[in-house]
């Protein structure tokens, strides 16, 4: 039985994955920030990182901006519906 192309495409259009370059940072420090923004809408997560006093936030925020722009421009996803997964 042939696969339904519509199902595969629908799944691909609902998720976007972005991986940043390697950065020298403690896993504990990074884990605290990721727990803070996990599950938030992307704009709220960017706002959280903008006002965070932690040093890693200045590295995470631009990555969130790039991931949001990639999802909107290349996958035509709606900006209002984007959420941070992990």
C-alpha cells in the first residue's frame, strides 16, 4: 500500500527543529534556562531571555529569534502558534 503523501507533509508542517552551534556552557546552567522557557510561546520565551540576567540568555535569545524566523519564512508556519519544545 503506498504511503499517503499528505500525512507526511502535514506532520512536517507542524514541527520545526533548529540546532545551534556548540557553545561552551555548563549543562546545569543551560538546564535552568531551558526549564524556564520550555512550553512557552516563542515570543514569550524571547521576552524571558531578553530580561534574564543570566549570561547564557544572551546566547539563547538570538537562537530563538533565528528559529522563529526560519519556521515562519521557510515552512510558512504561523508566528502566533509557535511554541518552544525543549
